[in-house]
C-alpha cells in the first residue's frame, strides 16, 4: 500500500469513527423517545463525516503544509519547496530520511577527501623539501668556500643541479596532472608504431636498467609495425612511467617484459610485467592516487613523487581506454592497458 493511500485511508477511518461517535452523542441528547432512528443516525453520520473529512483535508493542506514548508526550508535548502513539500506525512518523512542518508554519505565522503588532502599536502611538502634542502645545502657549502676546492666543486654543483631537476620534474608532473584533470590537455591522436615507441623507451631507460642488471624484453603477436591511433607523446609517457616503475621496484638481475597482444579487432593490449617487489592487496586501490607511495619512509631507496601512476591513469582515461593491475607481493606486478588499433 502506498504511503499516500495509507494516510488517506487513515484520515477517512478516523473521520468515520469520530462522526459515528458524534452522531451517537447527538442522537442520545436530542432523542425524545427511546426509539433508534436509523435514517436520522445515518444522515448525521454522513454529514459529520463529510464535514470532518473536509476539515481534515483543509487542515493538512493549509495548516500543516505551511508548517512543513517552514521546516523544509531549513533542512532542504536547495530544493524547490513548492514542488517537493508534500502534505503527506509519510512522504515527507521519507524525503527527510533520504536527505539525512544523503547528508551522511556526503559527510563521510568529505571526511575521506579531507584526509586525502592532508596526506597529499604532507607528501607534496616532503617531496619538495628533500630536493630543495639538498640543493640549498650544496650551494651554501659552495658559497662557504667549497667553490675554490676543485676536487669537490663540480660534484657539488652537479648534485645541486640534479636536485633542482627533480624539483622541476615534480612541478612539471603537477602541471600536467592539473591540466589533464581540468580538461586543458587535449589529445593529439596520430597513427604510430607502438613497438618502435617501446623500443625508444627501452633505449632511454637502458642505463637505469643496467644499473640493476634488469633485462628489458619485448614480445609481440603481430609483426611490426603495430600501428595504433593515440596521442604518441602521452602514450610514450605512460610506457616510460610503467617501465621506470618496473625497474625501480624490480629486483636486481630481474626482468621487465612488455608483451603486445591483440585484444579485439579494434584494440590491442600492452602488458608491462616485472618480477620485482610486488604489491600488497591493500595498496592496489591507492597506487593511482596522486602522491601515493607504498613506502612512505624517509629512508626509502627508490626515489619518486608518487605522481607517475596518477598521470598514467589520467592519460589512459582521457583516451577512453582501460588500465589493469595484477600483482603478488614478493613475486612481481603486471600493469596492462588497452589502446586503439589504427584502421
Ligand atoms: N611495478 C611496481 N612494482 C611494485 N610497486 C609498484 C610498481 N609500480 C608502482 N608501484 C608502487 O606504486 C607507488 C606509486 O607509483 P608511482 O609511479 O605513481 O610513483 P613513484 O614511482 O613512487 O614516483 P614517480 O613515478 O612520480 O617518480 C610506488 O611508490 C610503488 O610503491
Ligand atoms: Mg613511478
């Protein structure tokens, strides 16, 4: 039974009950003999029922409506009152309950966002502080006299310059992510060979891979060229970030393998797999957040700002493609993404 029907049924029942009571009282007061006049009684019942019902409707429509309107104005500020406030009590209670649960979930979402924001600012401060202090202390040491010491001055300047490069990278990543998020970074889709792009990325990161003796492998189902349609520069950034991670979080003497496979007639999938440190289940959902790093300790070995995967996710989302992650702690990880084939 709908709540509207329920309240109408209740109003009629109460009106009927009251009118029967009134009629009985009236008959007993006005009766001159002891004979019960059924017709007279029915007439009085019907008349009083109509009067009470009309009064009940008028009361709820005008009096209660205005009262509820006042209350609703306070608790449902953004709603069009004339449309949303109902004279039906059950509907109003439902409406307020809905509003209450909506407010509760909004509040818990706000609390979550606030803790993300705090963590985000903390991470940002930490990431900026480290290279900033490094460059500052090396420059001050040089100013204090180390500039004249030929055995160290070049090394100190190089270290300061590297720290500034790191700062520059953070600012560039932040700038890029802000642009992507606000929709200012448009995609420039072109036709290109994804295998050639992967080889270029491998060449670029060969030095850091060699430092850990990590072998860079590429496998593909089809013969090159594997032509795709996407923003070449951005996809290069995606592959660079994923390969960079696979080396950074890879084990000494390990491997990074990229496999390019057909997914459908229109799409291919690029899988970047490593046999590195892997991820624990609780970190899966968070690694694509800005500045999120699994190892938050100051002594962490692998440097980074935690922006890489957030940028990767944004780029893949902007292409309307998908990114997946599979990982086993202590065994390795696989990051894969889809990309549109060129026709
Ligand atoms: N292949 C991987 N294996 C294990 N953990 C990974 C891997 N890739 C990413 N992670 C985890 O996810 C976190 C976020 O990665 P992300 O690339 O966003 O940041 P970063 O590598 O720390 O810094 P940046 O890429 O900005 O220099 C990393 O700190 C790391 O803990
Ligand atoms: Mg990274």
